[in-house]
């Protein structure tokens, strides 16, 4: 279970704790402010009663001053018959029907708080009140804070993900170029030995086959050297590239494995990097061969549409378990005993970065096989 609690999970827990603590603290502040506002309205009710009943001028002056100082809490005063007598701090500007607006506010205040009763001895009035603008802002503040934290986390995750991808790309590009460099010396040496063998009679057939393999190794080294560089895109027949690769793999496949090409087109001209596309096709076909125990079939289907070209590599192998499907394109991931786990990762990079297409697993079923799809966009 520990593998699931990575740094992203910890970051999410920290964010949730901050939001939870903020919500709790802000809610407590809102409760305290609401209590203070009710006390203030109760004092207002007492002041209004004083204005109605007092005979002492000093008391009247004090009550008037206190009432006039309330500039934040909206309130509406009604009589016993629910008729509106007065209002304070209720916004009625730009309202066509003030009376209807006050009635709406009165219903709203009723739902929010119980009224405060002002008893004059000979009658009653009721003070209904709402929340000050400050209290309303305070209640909405946690949600604003939540949105800010969410955006912050999103930006951090995007930045970290981009930095991780950039570092990962630099590592694999460096590894690829170093591999090409390391292959250069033994290839040159082998080429020299082949030249010596050519001078001796009777070695023609062996030398010819060795030369083919040497050329193949040179091609592999050249592919590695191109990783990280902008390849030269030329108009080529994609279908011919697929035909050549299928023919090449047929010669190297076990006798009980059949490889077939299916298409309704004669040629499909597109701007591509031929050597790099060959590399992708070879990787997919080799993976398909590895997925079979020396027998089965591989079908390569090429579909040409006005906007795209689809190349499907379908095998009748073991299939890919669902948990592994999410990892197969990760650099370094492999289920084989030998290999670096670079093939599918570099293939995806070649298709998506250089050809602006897509490479993904279209379908896979345990015991029945897998379909990889390449999409090349015009």
C-alpha cells in the first residue's frame, strides 16, 4: 500500500488539512461575529424603544446617536400586523418597486434569524435583520480560499510534472546518444574485419550476411543518435515503409508465426521520418513476437482516411494485464528479463513529438492478444 502514498498524495492531504482548518476557524469567527451582531441589534431594539417612550432629552439623544451609528446591519421594523414601519441599510437603489423589494428582504430575514421584539408597554414592534456585508464575506471566504489553494496545487503539479518530463527526456536523450557513441567504435572495427574477410575466397555468402547485419547495427546506432534532434521530414510512401518492415520481420520470425499486411491502398504519401518510423514499427512487431510462445499470427492493418493514417499491429499473444497497461510507455518499465524498457517509450516519443500523431493500446485481452494503434495526422 505504501506505493500509493507518494508525494502527490501527501500534498493532497496537506491541502485538505489546510482547507479543513481554514473552514473550521472561519466558521468559528462567523459564529462569534453573528453573536455580536445579534447583541448589537438587541441594543438597537432597546434604543428604538427608548426613542418611543423616553421623556428625557439626554436619553433620546443617546438613543438617536446609537441608532444612526448602525451602518452595517440591514434591518426591517414591522408592527404587530406585519406592516413595515421602517428599514435601515437595506439596498433599494435601482429597484423599481421598493415595497416589493422590502417584502422580499423581510421574508429573507425571517428565514435567517428570529425577530427581536421591542415592547413599548402599549404595543410591540418586531425587528428583523440580516447579515452585514462583512459577515457575508467571511462566510464565503473559505470557498474563495479553497479555489485559490486548488489553483495553486494545480499550477504546482503542472510545473513539477513538466520539470519531471523535461528531466526524464534529458536523461533518455543523453542515454540514447551515449549508446550510439559507444556502438560506433565496435562497428568500425567489425567493418574493418569484414573488409579483410572479403579478400579471401569462399567467404562470399558469410560476408554478405554479415554485411547485412552490420548495416542493421549501423541503422540502430543512427536511430539512437537521432533521439533528441529534430529529424528531417520527407514525403515518403508510408505503406512501402510498412511493407519493407513486415518483410524484414517475416524473415526473423519463428516458422509457426505468420505476419500479414492488410490494406486497400497501393501507396500512402506523407511527410515522415522514414528511419524513425521504421524503428517504431520494428519495436511494435518485436513486442508482438515476444508476446507469443513461438506460434500465432500478427496482422498489420493500414487504414487511410482524409485526415489520418491508422497503423494497427494486432497479435494473438498473451495480452497485457490491466495494471501494466498504464505503465508500458513509462521509460525504464519492462516485463522482460533482458532489455532497458526504452522501446515503447521512445516509440511513443517518435510518433507524438516528431510526427504529431498518437501511439496507444487500442485493445488488449488476456489470452487473446493486443492491438497497438499508430495514428499519423496529415
